[in-house]
C-alpha cells in the first residue's frame, strides 16, 4: 500500500485526478469504479479540467458506481445517480450508456443486486476503483460488521452514517435507511484502488484502517491486503499516522 500525503484538499484532489487521468490515458477503454460524497468532488473538478484542456478523452471509458440509496429515483437531487451526472458525467464526453449506478428504484433487493453484479461482470471488472472512507471505516456502504459481504447487497445504514449524511437532506428523517452497495470482494478485485481522505475528522479512522489490524469491523482495513492500493490524503487526515 502506498500512502501519498498532500498538504490540503486541493493538492490531494490534483494528485488523485492525475492518477485517474493516467489510468484513462494508458487504457482509454478502462472501467472506472466511482464514488460519491464530499471527498471526490475536487477530484472530479480536476478531471473536468483535464477534459476541458483537451488532455483526456472519456469516450470509451465505462464506469460503475459503488452505491445508491434504496428508494431514490435518478432525478432525486440526493440520489447518487444525480450526483454523478451533475458533478462529473454531464461535464465530460463519457457515453451515459456506459455509466452504471445501482438501481435505487428497484424495490426487490435481490433483483437490484444480482442485476448490478451482472453489469460489473459484463464490463469485465474494475480497472481503478476510487473510494472515500466513512468515519466508521466503511467503504462504499460496507458498514462495520462481523463479516465482509462479498458482492452487491442491500445494507441497513448505521446510525453514524445516517447522521453523517443528514447534511445533504432537509432533515434526518429524509435520509434513506438502506442502500445498495458493491461488496468487498468486488472492490478487492479492482486492479487498482485509490482511496482519498481529507480533514482532521478522518484522522482517527485513517489510523485504525491503515495502521491497525485487518478486520471487518473497520472495512477499509482490508485494503491493506490489496496488491495495488494507493491512499491519497491531506496532512489533517494523516495527522495521527506515523509516516
Ligand atoms: C460514496 C461512498 C461512501 C463515501 C464515504 C465518505 O459513494 O461510498 O463510502 O465515500 O461515506 O464520504 P465523504 O467523502 O462525504 O466523507
């Protein structure tokens, strides 16, 4: 595992975007695994700049997103589909037919998850998976538990995750209680993993995840076992890590 320290959020966003850009340049028809949340916003802005400069072509790129809230439609401004469209896809030349997000409107979890697993398989797996990290160590919406679910599954979001995400909703009662998420095996099978983290509030979990034991109670800790995992984080997020 490689840990790259950036001085602040802007620098980490540039470093992360450069890694993703090099993936797209080296393999123009690559499969990108994408994340939502606050962490990747700067990275996506940088990628849009790369595209606007004429230095990056997404026309043959395929994407699979990590997760989606169960019950939200694509046009709901809190859905992850909406997030991806507005923060990245509509600004670049990716073919929307090549973008994939779990179907939050499918009420039957088994159908939604098996369809998404089939999509991931049909694109041939993930070349580079971008991840954020939750305060409880979740990656995607794989919450701390006694075991790691392998494939796409429906999760009951933990109170801490609902609390962390309420900032995006009118009230905490509006935060969906369930989500569909890619499983740990799928994430671990990505050829490359890039995890980004920013801010002092992430410092304790960064220490636990990357310097503590590998345990499903800290789902991100399993990335210590990935053969090609890069962590890009700012000084504040790494402030409790001995580097
Ligand atoms: C988002 C996702 C989550 C976030 C995590 C961190 O698709 O899967 O695991 O990456 O909750 O969120 P932020 O970046 O908002 O701190």
